[in-house]
C-alpha cells in the first residue's frame, strides 16, 4: 500500500470496526504534517452513547502519541453516498485541523468527495471564542 494513499489506509481498518449493534462499519485515516498516518475504526458499546466514531479514534490515537498538526483525513463506509462525518467528529476535528485542510469522504463503491474542514463545519466554535468569553 502506498504510504500516501490515505483512503486505502481507511479501507484497511474499516474491516476492524467493532460494530455488533449497528453493523455499520466506518474506517478513517488521518495524516500528520510530518507524514505519519494513524488509522481508526468505530468502536461501539452495549451502552450505546459511549460509542466512539472512526474519525475520533484516529485523531485521538494521533494526539495521544504527541501529534498536533494534521494535513489530511480520509473516511470510508459502505454507504450509497460518501459517508458524511457526524457533527461531534466535525467539532473534535475542528479543534486540531485548519479550516483549509481537506477531508476525503468516500464509500466502498469508489465515490469520493473532497471537502475542507471549513465546508464541513462553517462558523465553528473555536478556542478563540472560548478565550474571548472567559471571566477574569
Ligand atoms: N459513525 C462513525 O464512525 N463515524 C461517523 O462519522 C458516522 C457514524 C459510526 C458510529 C456508530 O458506530 C455507527 O457509525 C452508526 O452510527
């Protein structure tokens, strides 16, 4: 697998999704500015709301290894249209990914849509907004 083929990394980990409840697999791969790739799949739980999406697993793995700068994300599922990342993931990603960063969203049929973070989550709440509204 080519080191730069981020989508292939997302497809590879798609198989490892732990989805006994939804039976809906998602794979993600995020690349750091230094070129390292971290893969993530969705991990569900009998207590449904604590499920973690593939995108968050990928970025949390990277952050926990000390990575803070990202340049591309790929996400894939077996859907009719390229799989849209959920709102919670968009917010988490927006904390670390710059507005112009591209996200490659895809399905297993080969449809691919490339969107920027800004397009996925316009007018997002940022650390600057938090700082501006804090007391003291
Ligand atoms: N899921 C993801 O992993 N990423 C998304 O952006 C959409 C939803 C997962 C969560 C859950 O395991 C399953 O898909 C069904 O919602």
